[in-house]
C-alpha cells in the first residue's frame, strides 16, 4: 500500500483511493423508478444522463459532461430505503467495513466487487448510512470535485463522538500523508481535503446534551445558481419543499429522498 504524499492530479490522470482517501468521492441515490427519477432531477438540477456499466437499473448523472452522481433503481428489489448516500474513498473496503463493525456500526451490503473496485454500504453507531469505495475514482477527478455536490453534512446526536468514529474508520487527522483535516469551525466539525471543505458534522450547541429526537443522517448539498427556481421545479415535478431560506432549500424528490440545494460560497 503506497502512503506517499498525494500530489494534485492533472485531469488526465487516473486517481485511485490509495492516493486520495478519507474524503467523499461519490454520491448515489437509491430509488424505485428510474425514469421518474431521471425526469425529476433533470427538471430540478438540469442533469443529463448516461447508462452505467452496472446494468439497466443504474444511471450516471452528468453536468457539462462530468459524471456527478449515480442512480440505482433497486430500492424495491433490494428492500432498501430511498435515500441519497455519500461514499468515502478508502484504500481497502474490507478493512473499512471491519473497522465499522469493531466500533459498533453495521455493514448492510458488502464489501462487494464492482469493477473497477470494491464497495460497501455501511451505517455508523447511530444509524446514519454511508458507503465506502476502493479503486479508481471518477475520471477527471478534480473536475468532479468542482462540479459535484457542494458538500455533505452529517446531522447526528453528538458531533464529536461521530467525528472520532469516522476518523478511526477513514483515517481522518491521522499521521498518514494526505489525510483529511478535521477542524471545529462556526459551531460544526468541518472536514477539509486539500483545503476544500468536503463535509460537516453538526449536532447542536457546543457542550449541549445529545438530542434524542435527531434521526442521524447524511444530507447531500448540491450547488445551484438559483435556489428558488429549484424549489419551484421540485414542486412542479411531484416533490416538495421541506425548508427554505434565501440561499438554501431542503427538498424532497417525488420518491421521498431528501437533499439540499444551496447557493452559498463553499470553498
């Protein structure tokens, strides 16, 4: 396993999870109806689509020809929840899954081979679902980092306990060259990869007791030029608006999956 310091890749380089690790590297939506899901996100976020190598139930979303997210229309087939799930880059999916189980989390699916790599769908100790990916990352890695979701945020009961859990799974703030940095900024635990904010963990006020009413989950935030237009499009296409501010809106798609659109400057 090569732990040499990762350098910033050119867009033509193949980047693997052996050199980029611990950071979000993909987001995937589990849905019931592939065509309806494509229609909804095409109308709300302007995504185009191409077929995925995994089969007829899978699609890749494109922004300016850059792959930004995946759809897996397997919720009914595999009896899975309809939801957006972030995937984190790891050198070994098997090792990451073992670390999760050792620390009281669960492995829901896998690790399984999905050429050109291996993946696992996991849950932390509080039930928040996330995935890990081992292998080559999306082509034009740096373009994906700019084009695809703005960041992800974990809503949980104890941000500091969660940061320790994920840090031990994903080697955050470790002595490994190139690891993600963890900071406390603006009332949230903030994860930075190569200087970019890529994830946040929030649980409420500093030193407040854990809130038992929170259903821990990862929320995916997509950067958009017009939050209000996205909210209107969601409602016109069978979705709903769960919360709205001038620069951010929490939306639910027609199938029930939640996500956030934001116009905030993020990096």
